[in-house]
C-alpha cells in the first residue's frame, strides 16, 4: 500500500521541475507512483470512465434531448420521447418558432438586454474599481465599505423597493418601466463585479501608473491606456458572467418589462407554453439555449476560471 | 505585498501635492487645489458607481427598511403604520406553510446537492487527461437559462407513462410517478431540477480549491502509510473545509430565496405544497394586491433570519475553519 516499496519512481512525485519526467507538478490524492500500479490504476480508470459517462448523461443528456426534440414532431415526443426520430425529422419546428411565434423578436430583445447590461456592468466595475483601487480618494474607504456591505444584503430585500424605485426614479422622476434601462442600470449595481475588478487592480504593479503619471498622463489616460489593457483577463471574466447572467435573468425583466413587445425570451417562453404546440415550443427552448451554450463553449476557460474565482472571492 | 500597496498611494499623494504648488503651504486645501490634484476627475470617474449603486442599491436597501413600516399603495402618500405590516404577515395563515416549504426545499437541496459536487470534484481532480472536458460537462447545465431548464424539466416530468422520466423509470419496472402533480412528489421534483441546474458551479469551486491543496501533505500522509480513503478523509476534506463551510451557507442563503422553480413548475401548488417565502412576497407585491409594505416586511424578516443564521454559523465554524 505504501509508496515506499517502489523506490524508483519516487523522485518525480517528490517535487516539481527537477526531473525530466513529465509527471504532474501538482500531484493529486493518488501519487504518481501509485498511478502506475495495477491495483490502483484500473479502479482509478474505471472511476474516471464512470464519472465521464454520468457527466455526459446528466450534464449533456437533457440538452441533447432538447436538441433532438426541437426537430421531432409533437406526437413522437409525446408517445416515444426517447426514440430517435421514429417518424423523421421536422426541421420546420425551428423556422416556425423563429418566425410565426416571433422568437426572432424576443431573441433580439434578450440580446439587447444582455449587451446593455454587459456594457453598464463593465463601465461601473472598471471605473469604480479604478477609483477605489488606483486613485483612492479620501472617501475611497467609505465607498469600498458601502459597496462591500451590499454583498451581505440578500437579493430578496431589494426586489420590491427596487421595483418602486424604477417606477419613479428619485431626482429624475421618470418611470423606467417598459424601458430597457430598467434592466440595464440595476444590473450595474453588482458589488461582486466591482470588488473582483478592484482586487485585480490592487495587484497590478503601481510603478507603471506612477511612471505614466510622471510622464504627464492624467487619471483618464492612465485608466484607459494602461490599467484597462492590463486587465483583459478579469474584464473577460466579468464580461462573460455579465452577459450570461443577463441572458438568464427572469424575475426582474418579468416585473419591469410589462410590454410584451419589450420582453426577453425568458419572460416570453413561459407565456408561449400555454398556446404553442409542444414541438414548436421545444424548438423555441432550444433556440434560447443555443447562444449561452455557444458562448460557454467559446469562452470555456474564462468561465471555469471565473467560476473558481467566484468561490475564492466568496471564500 | 499587501503592505506596500496600501502604503504607496498615500505616500505618492503627499509627495505630489507640494510639488504642484511650490509656493503654497502644503496643508491649505482649496477647491482649486482639489481640482488640480485630480479630485474632480476622480469624482467624475466615481460617478457611474455612485449613481448606479446609489439609486439601485443603497437607496432601495434603506427604502426597504422604511417601507416595511409604511402602508404604500402608490396612490395616496405613504403612511406610517408601525409594526402593522409585520403583524399582518405573521398572522397570514400561509406563512407557516411557506416557511416550512422553504425550509424543506433548502434541506432537500442540501441532501441532494451538497455531497454530489464534492464527490464529483474529488474524482475529477484525479483525472489527468482532458480534465477540461469533465469540468465543461459538469458546468454545462449552469449556462442553460433557468427558465429553459425549468420548462424543459417540466416536459421531463410529464406524469403520463410516456413522459421522459417515467419512460426511463419504466425500463427499471418502476413508476409511473406523479412528479409535479402530487403534493409529496412536487417539492423533491423541484429540488432535483434546481440541483441539476446549480451543482456545476459548486463543482468548479471545489475543483479550484482542490488545486490549492499542498501536494506535500499527500506525500507526508503516504509516508505515514495512508491509503486513498484516509488521504481523502484526513488531507483533502480538512483542506477544503473553509470552502465547504462557505458553500454550505451560501447554498442555504440561495435556496431560501428560490423563486423561478416553484413559480414556473407549479405556481406554488398542488395545494400550496411548493409555495415558498419568495412566492408569497411576489404575490403580496405583484399578485394584484399591491401590498408593498407586507412584501418588504416579509423580505426583511427573511433577510434577518438569514443574517442571524449566517452569523451563528460563522461563529460556530470559525473554530474549525483554519
């Protein structure tokens, strides 16, 4: 059982770098030496295969089923939901959902909402993070504390008062109901984004800002030409999460976008359920899932990095 | 590292201001020196944050507290009513049921959802080739919009014997199950979908935490003759306990505010068996009654319960976590 009995492969497991063996620099629970042993290798490999199969079935399965059902006639989906196209493929579902039930229009709304929320979140997080981390005015500490404190307020507290605020914005005295701004602006008030960006800026080398300042660059110039280009990784993380969370948003747009014409997919889909035929409805569901999944597949690394980061910030 | 970043900007500021106005006493601050020192541009840059947080975060939070003591109907000016809203909510016969349901949801979510991501992440961390594929598969349900996930699972939960899940159950000679149609089955069905939708995020958090476990500890455990299970039990889990504690309470805070699942799956039914606190809040405020006072009072009570719970929790766990 002990690794001591196999003296030869021990060194690679011991420390990183030194040996040419391309062993893991970060060894896991099972040591490199143990990995080579038959009694360990097979159960380990079996567990990996089992894990992969269950991940495919559980994680991918429902999405694949949706993709299949989107192009399957209603009767087939109802009678034999797990059969693969017993009566052929019905591509018309997709086009019918897209045009006749105006999924294209709601799709556009969702896109607009997501893009606007993304832009607002980015502007607030970058400018706010820059002020709090780099410029540090006298009131900076109070501001940071105020931003931080909102993290501890559960979202449910905001629901009703935020709705009333959007109904009649203080000072401006306009109603944002049925305007995309009602979704865009509150999305910007994400303490999580601001603190994530601030923490990233905190770790940038200060000498560079000083050098630029000595060269005569003002705060805007330093921010735009130096801090922002250096912050691409974190801006990527904030961007993908801003976009996806806006795409996923349901309750808030449901409350503030009463006008059907302005509603995003997430709000329209439950309404469609009642009067659209099942196959077309499933096609509509598939269409609304496609973009987030494509974005995830493209920016996978950023996503997984960011999701891990989320744990680090919360932790 | 942290020390230097804290010290430099102030030092720089102090060094810079006298240089700008050589003739002036460094202490005197006028609006002009403030503008020249970058104070105005700083304020301009802080404006987006100030406006957005001010209007859409700080103001509503304060307003929540104020409103819970007021009667607001948006027509006549708000009226102070003291604790009336709270009394009204506490006397609502639906409240005990909703509180129990919410608790039940949170508890089931812990039973279904807490161990699974941990086991998956620990197994995944031992995968050397294509770990990215595993992580991506686990995370995939998280990017599916919740509305789509719920509506899709609603189809799966079709109670007829040709429903998706009932067909699968039929392969094993089980079912057909009533899923959402039955009082006893509805809540677990909701939780199952919610777990599917959320587990991936937790897996990724654990995976990130697992890479932070120092490999020397495993080496040391092996020298002491520990096998795989004992390494997991004595090294991996204790090293993860900080993250485990946090995800535990975060999951409770999240599930206590569940809305989309009960709203879209069952609308609270059958027979209020899935009515949660958030559904009650929604009905108070937006269900035609427009009782914003009662809604905020209930939101605040939920928030206070959660705050007390987390405070007690952190007090208890601080002894064990690092």
